[in-house]
C-alpha cells in the first residue's frame, strides 16, 4: 500500500520507524555501492508498505547507471518533489554528476527523507536546518548526508546506533538465519521467545512466522536450535485465528512428524500439549497417528515414554475404532515394558484415555490392564493400578467391583511396601462406599414397587438405567430380553398345555387304560399291557426330540429348569421308545404335589458350556412353534423381572414357575452377564 508518515509517539513507533528507515537505507546502499546504480527518485512517493509493516523502495522510473545522465532523467526529473532534489539537479549540472560519487543524488534525498520522518509539513529545503526533533544518534550522519562537498555513503549509515534496537536486530538476524551457526541460533532464540509480544503483531504474523516455518521445513532450523525455534512458532501460533493456524502451522507440523530424526520427534512430542488442540481430527487420524505409533517400538526409552504420553492429547481426536485397533494394541505391549517407569505411566495413561475406547472393549481392557499391574514388582506400578481402579470405577458395574476387583486388590493389603498397603486400603474404602451406594439405591427402588406385585415403576427404572448405562450396550440388553421372553414364554406354554391335558385325562379314566401311571415314589412306570401292545417309548432329553405326550407337573410343584444342584427338581422329561428298552432309573425323591405328578430325575451339575446364556436362549426359542400364550398372570408375555431368579450365584438361571406373587423376583441383567465372566463359562 502507499506510504504514510507514521506518528512517533510510543517507543514501539520509534522502533518501527527505525526499522523502515533501515530498510530504505539498505536498498539505496545496495543500488549505489553494489551495483553502481543511481535511483534518482528517493521520496515519499517511491515508498510502499507491506502487510507486515515493512517499508519497500519503489519508483524506479529514473534509475540509471552511474556516469553520463540519460536524457530520460533530464526530461523527467520533475517527478521528484522539489524539496527532495539535490542542488545538482536543481541547477541542472548534469555534467558534473558523472565526476561525483555514485551516491551523490541519493544521499541528499535520503537526508531529506530522514528530516520528513521526524518533522511535519516538510515543504522546502530551508527547513532542513531546523532539525531539533531528530534523534541524537542521527544528527552526525544527517549533516554529512546533506553536505555540499563530500556526502556520506548510505552504506555507512547502517551501523548507526539508532538501528541497534531489538526490533531491527531481530529482523536482520532472521534475514540471515540460514548463514548463522547453531550456537548463534540457540543464543538468539532462547531470548527471542520472550520478546515476541513486544513486536508489532503484523510483523510477527507476516514476516517472522513465515521465516521460521521455512527454517523448520527446509532444514535451516534443524540442530540444537530446533526446540527453541519450535517454541517460538507455537507461541506465535497461539495468537492466530484457527483458520490461519490450520493454513500456516499445521502443514509444517505434519511434515515434521514424518521426519525420521529422533531429536525432531522428541521435541515435537514434548511440546504436543501446546498445539494439539489446534490440530484437526482428520489430520491426526491420517497423518500424525501413523507416524506417532512408530515410537512405541523405538529402542530409545525416552521416545517410547513421550509417545505414550502423547496419547493423552491425541485421543480426543481419534475414533473408537482407532483406539480399539491401533492404540490398544500398542499400549498393551507397554504394560510389559522393560522400563518400570514406562509400565507405570502406561497404567496412568489408560486411566486418562479410557473414556475414548469403544463400549464393547472398555471394561474388559481396563480390568485386564489394571489387574496385570497389581502383580508388578515395581511398587509405584502397583500403586498406579490401585489409583486407576478408583478413578475408573464408574466404568465398572457393582457386580464387577464385588466379584472381580475387590478380590484382586485385597491381597495387596499385606504387601511389603507401606505405600501399596495404604493405597490398597484407600481403594477398598472407595469401592465399599460404591457398593453401599448401589445397595441403598436398590433398596429405594424396591420400596417403590406396588403392593400387588409385578413390575412396578422401580423395576422399570432399574431396567432403563441398566439399558442406558455405559456398562452394557443396548444391543446385549435387547437381545437377551427378547430371547428370554420368547424362550420362557414357549416353555411355560408347553408346561401349561401338558398340565391341562393331564387334567382332562384324569377326568376321563376310560381314555387312560393303556396310559402309563406313576408309582408311590412318583416315578413313571408302564402299566400292564397285552402282549400285542407296543413297548413304551425310550426316554428322551428335554432339549432333544419332541413328544406329543401331555404330562402333569402338579399345581404346587416348582419346576426349575436351570438349577445346578444334584438333588433339585430339574426338568428332564422322559418317555418310552419303541426300539430301546427302558433304562433303570435311580430312586427319586417323593414329591408333595396334590395330584399325581412326574418327579424329575436328578441330573449331574451342568458344565460351563451348558450355562452359556446365549445358547440357552437359542434352545428355548427353538422349542417355540409360534403358538402358545404368555407366561404372565394376565396371559401376556413374561417380563424380564419375572423370568430371572436368584439362582445365578452358582452359575445357573432360576425360573419363577410358581403363580404366587411373593415368589416373583427382580430381574438382574448384571448377574446374567456375570455368568460368562465368572461361574457361567
């Protein structure tokens, strides 16, 4: 933009004027001394200002080599204002100029320009003698520039004391940064970061920052001064808008992360907390994370630890998929690192970034990471695991805390290290309070259940809470609820139909002549039949083939299909077979049903695989043919709270087969899931 005379009221303005004057003097000295060229048009109309606030010399209309003055200069010298013309031009002594020094014309114009910078309304050469506002360091050179006989070379003006300020020296050093040694760079940038705020913002934004970025990108800033230069760049970037930061600094940082020099990576990771918030998520996922992960396997322990700490700042920009597939794999390896400090920090790091893992893997990974560290030989690592269990307790269920975490940490109560013991007792107190709070809340929920039984608002709220919690995904809840409802509804429907058919058969004895009868012990024995009568069918497991026989279980008999005790009434229906002889059954317990009922034979405790809740729900669903009413009191489908009993502690699922309202129990989704992790297999 066109030049405007600045107002020199503050020290900052005076330094800006000295910087501009230094730039113009350097340009004139470059033309006169280095190339023997005469500008012949030095004045305000030939000056321009950049976006950085720097002064530039233009107006090369009268530029010519030293010697004989060209005709174009003689004809057009009037474009220069009269107060800036040297006496030789005013008197048109063109011939004498070729015998004078090359800077004769430009030195006079430079002196007039100095006067106009510090004085207002400069209109004639008679005002040049009144130089009261000129800075004292400029007075000697000012007088020599306006000398009538031997004028001063503009190049000798540059060492003047007025240019020995921080602003001018900083810009001059940055202009020659590629020529400076590492020692000079380190000395300069160690103090330059503290002077950034004192520099003109426009100069910093448009002049200093691009030079530093070029130095980092093309290698001039590498070496011992890299960390200092990077610190300055980050400090300048904090003052930029987000859009300019992304356009200017992010490309340079991304390119530096692809550099294989260990020193560069170390400095980038050390200062990551200062610029990570400005990095777009897409850049982190595609460009930075692949390069950062190489540090997890580096032979240098410092780089491995810095890479681990960098996850705290990069995790907010990563997706759960990246966390579960990339980050989790590398962090798991660091849990067994040879450096005890890295093992300790890996536990703390997992505790800080655990909220960014996927819901499906979070609980399992947290428990595995922290429980492994409880056995670490390094005492601070064990303390870190105890502290992490407390910090992440919100990601575990009460069942996890009671059945898995507390038994795992309680052994540290007798640890040889006093700090570990104190941390253990503190963690136990926190978890006990957590369980007490959960127990109190369940008691409050139970108090809100209606007197008539069934599923009240409290139970519904509990199920909603479990469904919406972060502990279990909504997918597991919905699938198990639907499977359980369909399976037990089908089972209840089958049992109800058997009971109805048996009642009808008892009322019509003529139809039961050839039907099997029960003995005193309640076991199934065939009735005497003619020789031509077909033999009884062989026994079949309940989960196997189908049978059209209707069997009455009695009105007061509780049929627990999943109890794992060897003496409980486990429903395993047995019928005769045409091709096999009837197996001898062991003695059975005498039942107390009012009607003749079929007592279930004892069965060995189920195996772990038999208690898989997903397999059991599939087996139940397979027995349903689409018909049959629900198992609730009103004929509708069974609710989850009606289907689950309190028999899950031993690894099985109980069924509430009794019609009594007092025997209905609240659903426990946590216990169902716990079967897979604990006793259920």
